[in-house]
C-alpha cells in the first residue's frame, strides 16, 4: 500500500482535547503514515510544533489563517516570530495562509498584505506554502504570479 499522508489537519483544535491521542492512533491504524497539523495563528502554530515534537510522524505547518490576520497588531514582529518558530526540523511548511472572501472576517486588503508576507517568509526559509483560497481564486493567482516570478 502506498504511503498516505494527511497534508492538512488541525489536530490542535480544542474539540480534539478529549480524544486527541485516540484520533492520532486511529490515523495510524488506518494506514496514515504522516500528518501535517496546521497552525491558524501564532499560538496555534506553537501548539502544532509542540504536538509534532511529541511524534516522529507528525509535522507542522505554521501561519495565520486569513480570517485572523486583522488581529495582527505588529506585522514585522509577528513574521519575525513566525520565522523563528520555523527554525526547527518539525516545521515543513508556511501556512495556513491565503485569501478567504466568503465570510470576510478580515478585509481584502489586509488579507492580501499578509498573504504576501507569508509568501516572503516561505521564500526566505525555502519552505512550501499551504494555501487557503475561498472565493478568491483570481486574487490568489495574481498574488502568486506577482510574488513568485
């Protein structure tokens, strides 16, 4: 059987608190050989790294979800911290990042600014991006085209 990798899970979400170990065991028992748990803000990214450090088959993606970028008060400090968090060998990607225009929890211009900042972190660290794009295909592709060429 080929390796099965769950490339996008949120094992640090609070609704897993009662049975997180069982969820992880069920993944392994079902043939999933690796998991990438995704941070959605700085604190969640730290939790993702902590969980990954406890298991050799779990890795972390770290970033700030587009819904939450409006809450960032000091972008330079936040993205320097993100770079610092990514220095360990358990961080395999930057994200969850991107654009989400469905609920508009953060204004478009703020989402776009932070998406570009995530891209710059990923480029600096030579890590892949985990992109969230909802009802924002054209802007997502334009930003990727602008920043990656």
